[in-house]
C-alpha cells in the first residue's frame, strides 16, 4: 500500500517525486519485460490435450492430432498440441477446470454432466466450451460365453457373486458403466464384485480367469478387445442391447445409437455384431484465443483422412455430424469455422453474444 509522507519543503517534495517517478518507471519497464518474456514462453508452449489410458482410442488419436498440429500449425502460427494420457473423462474435466490441460477429449455424457453439474460432477463447468464431436465411443460389454443367456446387457443383471471390471477407479469407463447399469435397473452393487483396472489389464484379467466380464467403452477396434478376442475366441461374447434398453438409456440423455461391427472388426469375428455408441467430444477452456481454436478446429477437419489412416475409429467422423452430442456452447473460434463451412448451428450451442446470424452493421 502506498503511504503518504508530508514534505518538509517544496524543494524536497519536487526532488522526492522525481526520484519516485524514476523508480516507478524502472519498475514498470522491468515488469513489462518480465510480462513479455512470460507471454513469449507461453506462446511457445504447446497446449495440453488430455486423453485417456493407452489401451483405447483416445491416446493414439490425441497423439495423431498433436503430431499434425506440430507439422502444420507450429511453423506458421506458433500453435500446437501436446497429448498426455490420463484416467479418462472424469479426470479430464478436472484437468481442464484447473487449467492443467487446455483441450480435452471426453465422452459425450460427461460433457452433459460437466456443463449441467450433474452425475459425478457436482458443479457446472462454466469455463468449458465445445470444439467438435469426434468418433463414436462404442460400448464393449464382454462376458464369458458360458454365462450368456440372451446376449444383451440384461445378462450382466443375472450375475451373482462374480467379479467384473467396469474400468479403472474413477475413470470415465467406470462412471459410464455404472450409469448404464443403473439406468437399466441392474443391481450391480449387491450382485457383483469389482476389479478396478485399465482396458488392457482388464482384458488380461479375463484371459487369466480372474474376472468374468469387462466394460471397454472405446473407439472400434479397441486394442484391448482385439487382444481378448485373439486369445479367447468364442469363449467370450460381446453383448448387444435390446431396443427397450436403448430407449431407456436415451430417456435422460439422447446420446446413444446403434453401432454395428462389420465381420473381421475383431479376431475370429465371422458375422456382424451390434452394440451401441455415443459420440466422444473435444472441449476447450473458454480463455483460449479464438484464432487458436479456429486453427485447431480447421486442422482436425482438413486432416481427417490422415487421422483415419492412423486409427480406424476416426472413420466414424463425419463433418455433417460435427455438432452432434455437444452439450457446452461452442467456443467462438470453432463457431467461426463451422459458420464458414455453412453448418447450421443449434441454438443451445450459441452463447447469448453469439447469434446464429450476424447482425446487420
């Protein structure tokens, strides 16, 4: 706090002010230099894109996006991404909130929970903005074939005292697995016991006979499910959903739809299998510059072919479905790109200051 000293004479007062001004100018210059250096370092630092564990599609696709950004955006615009692994959607919401990550891939239902402050996320995440829907997050509920009765998720409801894995503790897989079972009225808490592990470890535990069922929500083909089918063949079954189960699941959040696995998607698979899927979404903090988000949004859609060569899950991505399953309003940078491409913007994705049609000047 500044303190006021009464001057002894006019001469001392003028001299004191002069020295004070000099000190103030020096301090301001030093501060400006430090700020400039900080801003330069920040500008050179890649944005953190948080993904999930390495056994699913999030991490390899995130790495692909980061690699493309470094080759296409870094040289000309000094903008890039750096992908990190995480426990998944729930942790990603926290990392985004705490600014430990600036971009995140999360499941569509987590985007709805985060924006509304529902489910496992108590408070609305008002700093979150949408960038794009990505590939489908496919539900892979797998059960030992000798425990299968009708081949739908209701078979999980028949388990008594068996050990299953819904995902790593507090992961997106665990939270969505619990949500699906709860919505379908399956009393999983008292009927089963749980192991908590990532996708590949869960597949390994099933092969070793330590668990009878696993849940792997991931883009298809998921490497953990590929591993399980390669080793166990027809000893395991990928469960489907009934129409009633799908309708019940969509009664709160209309996100899921049918997803068909073509023959050969997984080893030893000779016929089409059916499950359900919901979109994964890319979200960003609201304080990231519009131009940077615009460039990254454009990069994703103009390099879709490259990403599809890297991971087959991105073959599900279609530009006309870029806004499907988004819950938070669009970041202005992403909104600019979609308007340039002529995509119709739903009202719920617009902030109050972002009318769908620009006003006449």
